């Protein structure tokens, strides 16, 4: 029980240290990145998350449903293959968690290509 109380107090301490700090998570809708977003929001950070299409609710609903997202999550359109598309999301951030990865669906025969 004492271990759980100490763990909880660490989160509270982290929240006060994170207040007002802005970080960016690229590829925020992905599995790993969405867990990073959750952890950062839980600790009190403001998060700029990049996704390929902010208007696609199938790709963003799980992020918008996170505790703290209404106040401290801002999603940005970004594409790894478009130079400068991350500039707005990264502007003003103290740190970037780069979890985005390009996805290509042009492989016709995996045996030939790999």
C-alpha cells in the first residue's frame, strides 16, 4: 500500500513540474505514440500531437478521449514526406518524441521486394 501511495505522489510531483511545459509527439495516433501522449497528459504536460489527418475521427477519437485532452492536447496535420509540415507542431516545444514512421502500401509482391 505504501508503495502505491508513493507512486501516486510521484505523479503529482511530476504534474507540478510539467505544468506549462509543451512537448510534441509525432505519429500520435499510432499505438506506441498514443501511450506516450497518455502518459504525458497524465503527468500534466501540454502535448502537440501530429497525425496525418486531424479531421479523421477514426484516427483521433482515442486521443481526444484521454483525460486532459480537452485542455492540453492539440493535434496538427503533418506528413513525414512533406518538408516543413512539422514546423507548427514543434514550434515552442521543449522536447519532441519522434514516434512517426512512414507507411508505404505500394508493395505488390513481398517475395520479390524483400
